[in-house]
C-alpha cells in the first residue's frame, strides 16, 4: 500500500491549487482517504476526507467553503482542491488511507506574496 502526494508549490494568496494523491496497492473505493496538513512547528490537522462511497467527510471549519475533494477511481487518484489560498494554509499536506494506516510523504504548499 502506497500513497504519493503531488501538486504542491508556491502560490500567491487568493490563488488555487490542486493536490493529487496517487494510491497503489489498494483501490481508493475501499477506504476513507483523508487529507491532513502540518504547518511548521504545529501538529497535524485533519482538513477533509472522502468516504469509500465517494462522499465528502471530515471537513475542518478552517477550510470549509474553500477546500473540496474528489476522486478518479479509474486512475486511483484522490484530489484536493484548495481555493482562495491564505498564508495560514502554508503546510505540508498528506493523504492517508484510513483502512490501511498508510500515509504519503507529503507535498509542501507555501502561500506567500
């Protein structure tokens, strides 16, 4: 079971990003997939998830209305869409497959002008 995040980078405030979580060794429709983030010096924060059935779950109040999640079961990919980025969104973003306890290596998002 492996998860690989990608799509992070340096973005200006107000911009948008799409992060990807590529899964292998299992099908994404067999597990809740959650996105977490960890800012420097802070603990990991659960921001949003997608259920095995494809519904959105675990939306943090800090990202409600700006973060959305979707998946492509044919490609075994989960996407995190981040809109109206704020400086406080700067963090390493991780995806995790709850059923398997697996985590990716993370992708860095930096929001700065």
